[in-house]
C-alpha cells in the first residue's frame, strides 16, 4: 500500500506544478474574507445569504488561542499546508490528489462571535464537485467533536 501512496504523491507533485500560483497572495479585504466570485468552486462564511455561504467554524469549549492551534493541527492532518499567518488570519493550501489542483483556504478569527470564518476556493476551473464545501464541513465536524457539540 505504501508503494501506491508514494506513486500517488509523486503524480500529484508533478501535476500540481502545472497549475498557476495565485496572481496575488490571498488576504483580507477591509478586515473580512473576500467574497466568492460567483462560481460553484468557492464557499465562504462571510457574508451570509449567498449560494456559496457555509457556516463558520464554531468553538465553544476552547479559547481562541486553543481553537487557532487546533485549526492548524487539522489543516496538517487533512493534508493541507499553512502558507501565511498573521494576527487573526491564516492562508493555507490543499492539493487534490492525482490531478494536483490547488485550493486556497483562508481563515479569520472572530473572537467576539467565538467562530473562525472560512473561505475555500479552487484556483482553476468552474466546478469542484463539492470538494471545497466538503472540506469545510469536515473541519466543522472536527471542531464540533473537539468542543463537545
């Protein structure tokens, strides 16, 4: 099984090099996550009411610092990599196995609401077949399991 996993990692590494880097490093826009561009390959918890809306990651039994640390652990355990971090903001990337598509996933700490706002978007294409929404839902499930709710 290790041979198959090694082979998939190699193929993914080769194909991910074919896709472009973002034209600019993702960042907050006026203190909030950027809205989605209107394509079905992006979900965002800010603002609500749009078709691409997804609930933010709630943390109840954790402090904001504990939640932030847990978030970074979950990114790593789900195969993502932290690319940039600053006070209350984190940009990570996830590479889709075999095809090598790269998704940019951003997080913003919202202490007042005890949530982490999230935006997950594919760099290329129009549809992602629900991959970004599924990733956020998995993160939300892990936060709920950790915080008892």
